[in-house]
């Protein structure tokens, strides 16, 4: 559920909040020993941080489809590790 919240915040361009939720999710999953899910969340964090460090160009969409792909197709991430 927290991971979904991070995705929603990201899609709303609320990047700092999305990062916070993704960090929280990573911590929870790590405590549970869910290694594959932790890796997926770390990939989410990389996407969020990349966007945080990318200057916004006027007229550019704030939505990043890479993040959506990571969330909807986690097997793609796991197979590339």
C-alpha cells in the first residue's frame, strides 16, 4: 500500500513526498526480508531521485512512464538484475 502511495505522489509530481514513502516502503520490506521487493523499491528510489535532480523544462510533462513500468512490471526489473 505504501508503494502505491509513492507512485501516486510521484505521478502528482510531489517528488520529496514520493521519495519519503519509497524509503519507508524499502525499510518495511527490508525488515520483512522481502529481497525482491526491496530491489524494486530501490529502483523506484533511483527513478525518483533522477527526476529530483533533473531540471524541469517549461511545457514538459511531469509524468515519467519508466516509474510506471517499474511498478506494473516488476519482473522486468528482477530479470535485469
